[in-house]
């Protein structure tokens, strides 16, 4: 058994943990907050403790990105506008991009017989959607994907052998979007860029702040959604998830898949005041001001005491509330868009998925806070009924 307190952020996770971290992390579920040996960093996994931090009064905690509405963030007005804008998106806004990726993947499989569902599908779906929303030229996508991936790698705690290229990638991405914003001002801005520019002018935000917002929209709108899609594809191939016939239940299925297959195992927060959290008995533990906490939401979302006997299954009988998108002021800005993309790929990709089986071992990203495949090789089969026996 891995000693989480000493290994988290110090040692590399290893292949076994990367493939399935939940058995190891489940040991944290009913324990008090644990301080790691890597500094003033705490692991919090009890559902009630996580909620007490997420729902604390404004100014009690801070995140590590510009999308939070707490703490007097100068992006607050723009974030409110973006939340409203994203919430009005519909299936028609994402399906063309998703269908295009499905068609490309189908053509590749027919032509070559094999494909990598991470590289050729999971990574491409959210990038295709964000490309259209942010007006990104297709030729720029490969470089942006590389930079976004490097930035995501910095989300994990530091451990020996981990890449340290986050800073340069973020600098390059911000510079890229300053150029895109300058071009958008001259005409041809997408509705999303127009909203960002108009609000930025009204709130007195400079181009550096607006480029920062665009960078974070791209990274959070592509990398984490792509990881979730990749995890869902693994489940789809392994368990043969059936799409409900009633479209009204599509989002119920999506929420269950997000609960089970979120690639982000823990949410980082910095405490701006001391917090008293339960010690698991009758007392409390004091977490000091400025401590960094990892709220292990993925473990809380599988807690049988919270979700009953559906902890690791994906039923459609009832919607199980989850913390994968956060809660309160820290609720994910892009949650409606992620739900739409996942529902769209389940619909558009259903006929193709029934004709696929794995064509080799699944490789997993090595990380403590992220869980997603880095490669998912598949092959097309002539008779769909054969997939059930593969």
C-alpha cells in the first residue's frame, strides 16, 4: 500500500496507481485531513469537509486560476458574463464540430483499420469546439494543443522526473491570444470573443487580463474535457454503455459519467483563513492560513455513505449529485459546455463505437491528481456483434 502522505507530490505515482488510483485514494475517504511531507499541503477527502471549504464565505479560500468569483477577483464581472453566455449554448452550437471529428475518425478507421481514441478523438472534440468558439485558425491547433498539455501537467504536485515547462507555455499562450484579440478588434470576432472584448472595455480590463482569460478558457475547456471524454471512452469500450432512448435522460447519463470518470481527482485551494475540519472523531483539526489543500472530490463522489450502492456503477434510475464541477462560487464555468460536448459525442459516436474494440494495452498518464489514458488504441471490426466478445 502506498503511503499517501509521504508519496503525494514527492515520488512518481507509478503505473499501477496511474491505471486506477481509486483503491489507493479510497483509504482517505473516512480519515481526517492529512498533511503531506512535501510542505504545508493537506489532503481532504471527507465529503462534509470538502463542502465546508467549497461553500465557505467569499474571501475564505482562493484558487489558482482566474475563473473564481470569490476573493474580489478583478475578472468577476467578465466571469459572470461568460457564465451567462456559456449557459445559453445548445446542442446546435457543438454538434457540427463533434460530428466533424467523428467523421474524420471514421474515415481514418476505414482507411487504416486502427486509431488512437485519445489522440484522434478525445483530444480533438473539445479543441474543435473551442477552435470555433474562439476563432482559432485550424493551422494553429497543433501548437496550442502542445502548450495546453504542458500547462495541464503543472496542475499535478511536483515529483521527480515531472516536466517543468508550464511557465514558458503559459507565456506563449497569452502572447498568442493578445494577437488574436488584436485581430478580433479589426473585425470578424466570434460571439464569444465579442463578449470578452465588450466586457473588458466596460470593466477596464487590459489585453493582458483578457488574454489570460482566453488562455484559461482554452486550457480548461479542452484538456480536462478531453480527459473526461477519454475516460468515458474506456468505460464505453469496457462496459458497453447504452445511450438511453429518451433524449431527456442523456444529461442524466452524462452527469453520472462525469461523476465516475472525471480526470481531475482533486481540486486545489489556498486557505485565506484558518479552517477547523473534523478529525473523524469528536474533535477538529486546524488547517492554518495559507495552507494549500487538495479537495479529493473524486473520492467523495464515490463514497457509499453519500451515493449509496451506485458508487462505481453508472445507473440511470436517479441523478446522483456530485462535486466534479465544484460547488458554490467555485462551480466550473464551462460545466454546461462540457455536458453538451459529452452528450453530443455519445450521440454522434454511438454507431462507430459499436464497431470498435481495443487493439492494444491502454497507457495512462502518470500523475497524482489527474487520471486519464494517454493512449487508447482501437481497431474497427467487420461484425459489430464480435465486439461483445472482445
